[in-house]
């Protein structure tokens, strides 16, 4: 990686290039499977020995898949991308581009959510869909094809409704990228982002026009803040909050607008992956990545108009307002399963203690497929299928005050 740094390695002359590569990767903290060793512009076979090459004249070059990214944000930034999980809501035109961009940026874990199926007209704008995929679930096809093109990516598909996505998948996400085609699902997604403090990048397009908004909870205005509550009934039936009413079949869509909007969304998602947790602690964003977008970016490729519209937090917002569905963030409690002696009663006691309530004041719920079931006391956790990494919901309600917590078994 000459543009990043030079390193010196001490190896015997009879060492193979494979061994040199292993040592170089260890030193640089990069993955050997994503690295090649070059000499004089050509990839060197791993079995070749060092003394067969004229190293005095030309050095070995370590060519790493993300060498050009490291110049911008270093190994720390790339490591954050590698360890991040991103929830892609919607596997349509934006979802396809977003999945591609995130995979190429180096994000390893993608969860793609969509319950719709591929249609022929999709294939003109959605790079991972082909004619033969018609009738198959969009999320499944996208997850499969993204892994086949980028084998280092673990892509999972959720083929049910967004509203039925299990909480464990939501809580695993470091960032949500939204490419949904309706406002109601956006409201649902924005309240998830707010409740569980997961930053979200919203995007939408209509023809030549596109829109991007970043939501970094808890203090930023959420994607629904800009709309007066009297308008919710009207906008709920629309695809994007800024559109006029349109029949789904008549909505114009262009690959150019889609790729512009999704590129901006992914760069914003990368900023959030690399800086959001630190921002929550220190109030600052890393200078290498820059600060995420503030306000709503509107683009119009027909007239080359690019405008950033200021948005303020709205106390009457349906999502994050004083009486919004996600008015207060939900705490996430981690309970070590080893302390519970396989008993749901001990689980109730541990959760009540964390919430500073009595056992009688709380109720625990778990998710079984699409159903939410109450966890009864004096049961065996094992027999209920509750183990490590399961997520439960704790609810306390005393008539006027409602409190909720997510409980992660560790
Ligand atoms: Zn809001």
C-alpha cells in the first residue's frame, strides 16, 4: 500500500510469498483473503520464494481491497465499517443501490427487508434483479445476489412485513437506511430509530427529483418533524412525504436519480457508522468523515437544483413530539442468562431491579415468529426457547405512566 505507508519485514530468503503476505497482513491489520502481493505490476504466486524475485530493484506491494479508503479514514474507520450491521428497509430501486454501495464501502452485515416480489419493470433500475427472478421475493434475491457478488458480505433477508421484523434484528442494526415507497412504513421506521437510538438515513425519489434526510436521534428533527400533524392523514397515503398524490403504477423513476440519492445516503450512513456512537459521548463527529447532513437535501436533476432545507424539531411531531409514538427512548437492559438459574421468575426479578420497579409492576413479552407472547413466571427459560441473544420487551403500566425496556439476554 505505497500510498498509505512503507513497511519492512524480516524474512529468510527462502520464505514463500504466501508467508510474506501473512506477515504483512498481520503487521497492517488487514485480511489476507482481501489482499494480493504485487511485484513489478503483477500479482505474485503465493508459492514463489522471495529469493526468486529481484527485490533490490522493485519492492513488493501489498494491494488491499480497501487501500484507497484507508487514505481517507484509516484502518479504524474501515474496521468500524467492517463490524457494522446496516438494516436496509426496502429492496427496491434504492435498496439495490444502497446494498451495492455499502458492500463496496466494506460494510459486512446487511439485513434487507422487503415483502414485495420482483417484477419485470424493476429490472431496468435494479441492478441485482434479472428477468428470471420475476415473482421471487425482492429481499431474498437481493441478499443472495449481493453475497454472490461480494462474498465477504453476510446479507440476510427478512421477507415479512417491516412491522413484523423481530426486535433482535432491529437492535443489531448500527444504522437504518430507508428506501421505502410509502410514508406509513417511514413513520414506523422513524419511531424505531427514535425509540432504540438507531440513526437513520431516509431517501426517496420521484422522476428527476430526489430527497435525503439524516436522523441522528435523540436530538435531531426526525423525518416526520417537518409535517404539521393535521397533514398526517393526507401524507400517509403517499410514497414520499414531498410527493403529490400519485398512482403507484404511474410514478416516474430514473436510474440516475436513484443512484445519486442512494450514493448520498450511503456516504451519510458511513459517517454514522464511523461517528455516531462517539458523537453521543462527545458531541463531535470525526473530522476524517465529516458531519452528517443537517436538514433535508432536495435535488432536481432536470433543472440542476440542489437545495438544503432547514428542519426544526417539532414538539407536536407524531413520532418524536411530546405526545409522539416514540416520545421517550427505550432503555436496553442486558441481563446475563447465567444468573437466572433457568427460571423466568429470576428473569422478572432481574428486570424489575434494573427498571427500579417491583416484579408485580412489570410484564415481559417475547416474540415467536410474528406473534408476541407473554412470558409467564415460574417457567423454564430453556423450555420456552429463551437463551443467549434473545430479546424480550418489558412493559410497566400503572394507569397513567407507561414504561418500556428492551431486555437482551447475554
Ligand atoms: Zn419528529
